[in-house]
C-alpha cells in the first residue's frame, strides 16, 4: 500500500487540474501588470476550435503557469499556486512512496531533466563543502563508475571540480572494489578530502545498479568526507518498484539525494527530470540575488513549465501505484522472454533482473542487424563491445521475436 500514490478517476483528475488552473492567475481579467508572463500567444497558436474539456493537459499548456523556484519549503509565487501544489504532490509520491522518506524530511523540484538534477546535486555538495569546511575546489573530487552518464562529466566541468571514473568488471558491470579503494587512496594522496559520489540506479547503457554502500564503506575506511547522490534518471520509476528489497532509498542514511527522470520510463513530456534531497541541503544553492522572485530560488533552472508538472502528476495519478506496477511488470515479462531466447542461443548479454534493458555482446550482432533494429552501441566510434535493447512500451514480444529470428540466422 502506498500512502499518497493513488489512482484517480478521469473526472477527478480533470477536476483537480481545472482547480489548479483556476488558482493560476488568469491573464484575461487580472491586474498583474508587473509580471513578464502570459498565456501562450493566441495570434500564433490558434486554439479556438480545440475541445479543451477533454484535454486538461492542453489546457494547462495554454494557461502556461510558471513553476519557478522550489515549492517544498518557504514561500512561492502566489500567481501559480495551483500547478505548484500539484508539483508538491508529485515530489511527495516520489520521496515518500517510492524512496521511503519520512514525512516532510525532503526537498525537491521538477528540473529540466536528469542532467540538471545531477548538476543540482553536485552544485549543492560543492557549496556545502565550501561553506562548512572552507574547502577549496582542488580539495574536492567527484567519483562515479565508468558506466556513468556523461552529464556527470558536464557537471564536473561546469563546477570546476575534478572527476574520476571507477573501472567496472567487464561482464558484471560491477564497480571493482580494489580499484575504488586504490583510487580513493590515490586521490587522498593528491590532497582530495571532500568526495561527491554519483551512484547509478541503473546505468543508461546496461541498466546496471551500483552499490552505494560499497562507496560508503571505502570512503569511511579512508576517513574522508563524502556525499552520495543516486542517479535514478533511468531506473527510478522501475527498479525501486520491482525490487521490494531495494536498499537504495532515504532509509539508507548514507544516501543524500536522487535524480529521477519522468520523461524516460514514465513517458512524460521532455523537461521533467526530478531532483530530490534530504532537508537542509538545498539551501546551499540559495541565490540571494533572486529578489524579484517571491520565495527562495534554490534551483538551477529559473522559469520552468508548470504544465510539465501537471503532466507528471496526471501520469502518476492516472495509473496509481498498482496500475504502474502492472505496466512495469509487463515490460519485465517481455524482457525475461527475450532473455530466455538469448540463453537458448548461447548469446552473451548483461541484464539486471529488475530492469528492462538487455545489453548484448556485439560479437553476436552484425552492424546491419543493429542498424535495422535500432540497437544502440556503447560507443559510436565503431569499436563498440555492446549493443542494448530497451523494452519500452512500444517494444512488444512480436518485435523482439523478429529480432531473435534474425539473430538465429546469423548464428546458423
Ligand atoms: C538520461 C540519463 C541522464 C540525463 O538525463 P536527461 O534527462 O537527458 O538530461 C542522466 N543519467 C542517466 C542514468 C540517464 O539515463
């Protein structure tokens, strides 16, 4: 049972969205003279004929609320209360029902994507180390596995903090403990004292899941300061739901924050990555100069789409927890079916049992086959070792079957 993640009827959903939009300032008859905001341009987007009563999301895009700022603490812009309230409900479902946070023990917002959410985490920890320890940039370092998403390297570059990749074992994609140990030792010898870890809750290429406790164990052994951020951009809406024993959540005191993308598995519109963290962290990135915004701006983005927040809210509450569980279960059944076929054909692959990604060793797949089925290689430079298949909503067993038949031909 989930406390907040319920299924709502169509009627209820529409009613809640209508109410939310009603409390968004109506530019038609309002006296808001000082805001650089409005509904979308009617001269360009001719929406006169659209039947909006059946399309609450479209209505939200037209009303164009701005969810600027972070709404889990302090004050927020009055003009957009409705869509901000729905965003808070999204954050609560994610924090409490999916990642097992205590009530009111978290902050978060809907970022532009996983890239921004990862950067937000690094930005918070960099500032925290500066503020609490007077740390300099060259005393800090970011650790992540070699399978980590490139957004972490982008973040390292922007924040001027060194990043180090930890090697993984070729077949299991697991972080090599001895290597991690050696690297931390080496970094310490170089003067690094403050560590930021990005631990994958499923890597983009393999769906492999890092063990955050391994990082904690090694960093504690070396007696350095550390913070662990979980990058659940890909796996956040699958893994913790399917793996009931998962320890990658807020109940684990070693973990401080999460990234979860709604525009991947949840099929929300682009611009819906979610950032979540424990209380008393996000204040480290307060921009004091953001004075024209009512409330505190604690986010990397400035203006951002309130309609996007409504879209995520709609998806979560259209399915409810059980509906979503069923949907993901179906994807995993298809993935298992595919895995069984590969086993039969003696094809080597990687798969985490709670994920919908299967990554095949490229020696089993010709370039032509990969191309015609739209498989993605681990590198585009031609020397790839792997190709991945992601079982999304549109990838059915019949599609997989065609691919398996072709694979078989190659083997015979
Ligand atoms: C997709 C992805 C990201 C980046 O997310 P965007 O939403 O594209 O910015 C980060 N980390 C992982 C693991 C991802 O799969």
